[in-house]
C-alpha cells in the first residue's frame, strides 16, 4: 500500500451522489482509514477546520436561527470541538482488540474481537442544531475509520453552506464529502447503497429514510424528537425548578430535541410556578424578549405558522403568546388550562411554548405519563429521595435527568440512546464509535497438538471428555 493517499482532482460539488459514493468506496478499499494514526490525523484536521471557521459558523447560525453567540458556542461549535478532543484522547483504547477466553478444546489458541469500520456512511443532519447534528456524528464516523458523505439540512441554508465549505477545506471528497440540496438531493442519496445511515430529525422523514435503507438492508441510526415530560414533585425547590426549566425550554427558542415539552405541577403550586416562570423569563430576556440579543428565532415561516397553530388550539396563554413573522420571532410562551388531547400535546413542540398541567396525586401523574409514547428524557425535580427512587423505577424513558434540564450533552461519555419513537441506536463518545463500527471476531489455533477427542469414532469415554470440556467455564 502506498504511504500517502492519492488526491482527487474533483470536488464533491462537481460530482453526482452516485459518483461520490463510488469514489469513496474505491478509496475505502485502499485501507488507509483502517489505520488508527490516519484517523487521529483526520480528527485533528477536523478540529483545526472548525476552530479556523468558527466565526463563519457563528454568522451562519445567527442568520438561520438567530442564535446568540453563547448558545452557538456551547451547543454547536464548542460541543463539536469537545467531541473531537474526547475521540482523540480515547481512540486507541476504543479500537484496541479485546481478548477472549477459549474452551480447552481449542487450546493452544487465541480468541479476539476487534472493531472494524463499516465502509461508506451517510450522515443527514438536522436544522435545529446544524453543526452539532452534522459534525458531531462525523467525529464518530471518522474515529471508526469510515468514509463519509454529509447531507446538512437545507432548512438552515446558511449553516449548510458553511458546513459544506468547511468540509471541502478540510478533506478530499474521496474521504469526506458534503452534498447540499433539498428533498430531491436527499432522495437521490438514499437511492445509493451505504454501509450505514445516520439521521437526525423528525419521525416522518425517518420513516422515509428507513424505507430507502430497507431496499439495501442498510443499518440505520435515528435520533428523533419526542415529547419530554418535566414533573415537579411537591418536595422540589419550586423557584429553582422554574428557573432551570425556563432556561432549558427557551434555549435556542425551544428548538431542542431534549427540551422539556411540558411541565406537570402539583395543582396547589401551579399558579406560583407560572408566576416564577414569568419572573425567570423577565430576568433572562427583559420585559420585551423580542429585543433581547439572547433569544433565538424560529428557523423559518413554516415552523412559525406551525407553532401559531399549536398555541391557538391549546389552553390559555398565561405568558407571552405574541409573534412577529417578519422577524421569525415567537415569544417565550406559557400555556395554562391545557388538556391532554390539545394539539400542543400531540407532537414534539420544537418551539418556545411550555404547557403547564396540574396534577393532584403523584400516582395519577405517573399513570398518565405511562400511557404516552416513550420520551427521550424524563425530567424530575424533587428533593425527596424516596420519590426519586420510585419515579426512576416506575417511569420509562431513554434517559433521566433530576433537578436540571438540557444538560446531558455536557457529559461527553454519556450516550443519548434512541429507542421506540425516539429512534434507533446512539450517538456521542464510545456510542458513536460503536454505531459506525462492527465487531469482527477472530479465533486462531495452533496446528499442534491435534486432540483426538473431537474425531470419530465417538466412544463413551470420548463423549464424557467432550461433555466436560464443553462445560468448561470460559473467562
């Protein structure tokens, strides 16, 4: 194998999706990406490219979503940089083969499992966190040794262009390529045979992705939105709960897959909780959030209209409720008198609307939660340890967060697994590396000695020995 990979003269912008896939498949066969040192260098290239282009990313995120720079740094750019740094620090350990014990029938010999790259993979990002959902999975794909095609979401067009330009600066398209475009481009890409598809977004499109993947039996990882409940127990510090929930709900104008979608509050504390939410909103964004530099905007008019419909058909506005289509602004909004069958309770909100629903007893609230689809996160505010223990046991969710919201991504080793409506598979850290790898098993045996017990004719004595050896405990 040559010591230096060949350099392609074409760019990913000048090639069709089919040509990019074919070129990457040829490059993967050369074996460069299987080398851990090669992967580490490419991760360093990605880190350098993001660091150099971060101002361009900040500008694009501000144009698409009105993201304040702090939010864009914490949840997008710095998030990706920390992912890369973790992968660089852990990659040799992640990729180290694991030795297994063997039955005495196979002595002397070696059993081993190693993690191998899948091949050519497709990553389809989301619009609410364009850099995080596109470049974040790319870290795992590169660490695992794959060639990658990225499809940024066209719903955030400025971010998609910035991400594509960053990738073109950092990588040859025969290794990592970014392809921009709308639905037609996505469909054209999905017609190709990939070794894995990683999709972040809504369940409607996820079903389309799975239908295309089924044609080639392509494995998929889905990171989808769902309604995340937030239950406030009577033992909770109500002021702290209101402040933290307001922060997490209105971060990125509520356009977060892990945001709390609704709050369940003891009936006698409901009015005070709404008042405390109002105080927190005022403290964060001032008396007129539309003029605050710290409050983001809705990604486009389609989603602004969707949020308007959800609000108008659900409960009563207690706080906010105003919006400005010209600036894609939707105010931080709190709803009261919401019913479980209202429109706002039927889908992931992905916007700055927080329904507050009172409950009378904890058992009734848990029963109500149990009848709804599995959430990404169950948020619980409580100081009573017996309540915490009971609700961890009696509720079902992909993750649990106690006395805070939206902080799981700040713990890099913590996997955000998908299951049920939430999706399939996992992301970040080791989970991302494993999602883009497969375990390859190896058994190596010496030619000598060649034990006679395994061969016919099988006497009673041989069968006794074989039975004992097969029952031998394997460490």
